[in-house]
């Protein structure tokens, strides 16, 4: 899959584009064939993504998932690729405040919508979100691989009103798997954070 670096005001590095973007070889078209647009021939599309409050524009393969766009094009590697087929929840992010599995979401499908990843959860001054702090306080992780997805789902779980009881939490967090089996402490973290989270309207989330 060809990958084209996004351009944005805060990009931390630029990947040399030349190697992957060699011009398509000239094709001797039939005299009566209308030439296809370059984008149609290459599968590349221009798109705009709003990630953690920043507008990023770029050109990428139309088939690129949101997870690959974040990790491979936008240097946002907090969202993890576990199964890459919608079964583990490690890739969970928010789109317009609702949790989605970014491995099952095409980047082009969320163009112009508000995407929040684990990198965008803390305050601008670096203060952790109450859910992040609660996972630390309650020791809600071991290896940490599932943790970004757990935290993004946990924030949504509280904002959805699905954190009133332990059973509720377990049910509405059931899409996020933890191979380290930190589940009891994840529940404890959500219970700690649920009373400390800012109002939904203040967070701009659901
Ligand atoms: Fe998306 Fe597992 S990586 S659900
Ligand atoms: Fe290791 Fe959850 S903390 S997979």
C-alpha cells in the first residue's frame, strides 16, 4: 500500500515521499479511451482529518483504515493494533465523541469529523484525564497494550451512562479484551473516574 505523509502544522517529521510516489508509468492508451484521473488510477484520494483538534490534510490510499492512518501517517501510535478485525478493542478511538473501532473504520469515512485518540485525552497543560489517572491509581494494567483502547472505551462508557454498576461496566466494556486479565482493576478504575469526569458538554463528547 502506498503511503503518503500527511502535512499539518504540528507534524514532527516528514517521510521522504519520493520513493513511494514514483509517477505511474506512461500507458499507451487506446486512441478512443478517455484518460482516467490520476487519483482514480492510483487509488489515492485527498482527505482532511480532524485529529485531537488539529486539521490534517493529505493524500492516501482510499482503502486505508483510520487505525493505519493514525499510526502510519499521523504519528499517533497510541491506538494499538491487536487483532485488526474488530475483536479486541485495542484500536478504540472516539469519532464525534462516540467510540469506534478504528481498525474497522475507513479513514475517508470520517473525513471532517472530530477524531479523538488517547493522545488527545489529557488537557493541553499535560494534566491527565480523570480516567487516565484512575487507571494509574488502581493499577488497571499490566503490559499496557490494551490500555489506550480500554481508557477510550471507559470514557465513553461513563459518558453513555453505562457505568452505574459493576455489571454495567463489565457488559459495556466487554468489547475490550485484556490478555493480562486486569479486568477487576479496570472496573475499579472506571468506578473511581466516573464521579470525577467533566460534564459531557464540557468535554465536547457524548
Ligand atoms: Fe481493532 Fe482489535 S485492533 S478491534
Ligand atoms: Fe496487558 Fe491488558 S494490560 S493486555
